[in-house]
């Protein structure tokens, strides 16, 4: 584990060569913590979590990753990246959709008429 105070990037390296680095601003308990407090983090004896005693923060590997990559902010970033990509297929789909009149205009929910049922019912004999 290492922490770079200049960039405020925390890095964790695993024995198998895998690792993860992240800005401490992505972890609520670390955002406003001092460099000294952040550097005091350690991997628990079982090896499944990172603990900061002085910040009362502990993250399992799964919780840690979901905290960084499962947030609304992260998903919005992914959406921006995906939405900004261009390809021939995307351009073709946009042209095809444009020929059909484009995206429908937004209407308030109360302006949408309920669908009529197409189901027919037979009369029961009494």
C-alpha cells in the first residue's frame, strides 16, 4: 500500500500482481482526512480489508470497489464516456432514427391517454 500526498492517490498492490489506485476524494471518510491519517491505513491480518483506526473506517475489498465504482457519480461518468463515443454503427442508427421522425417529444404524464384494452370477453350463459 502507498499514498502519494501530492496527487492524493492511494494505491494497493496484491501479491498476485493485481492492484488498484484511486483518488482519496472518492472515499467519504478519506476526503477531508490529513495525509498522516490516510497513511496510517493498513491491511487487516486476514488480508480482506483495509482499515484506518484513526478515521474509524474499514473497507472490505468488495465494499471498497463497490464504493468507488458503484456510485451514481461513477455511473454518470461512464454514461458520458459512452455517449461521447462515435462509430459507424451509431451514426447509421442516428440517421435511420432521424428518417423515422427522430425522438418523440416529451409529454407530461397526465397528457398520455391510457391504453384501451384489446381483450374481448365472451358473455356467460346463465
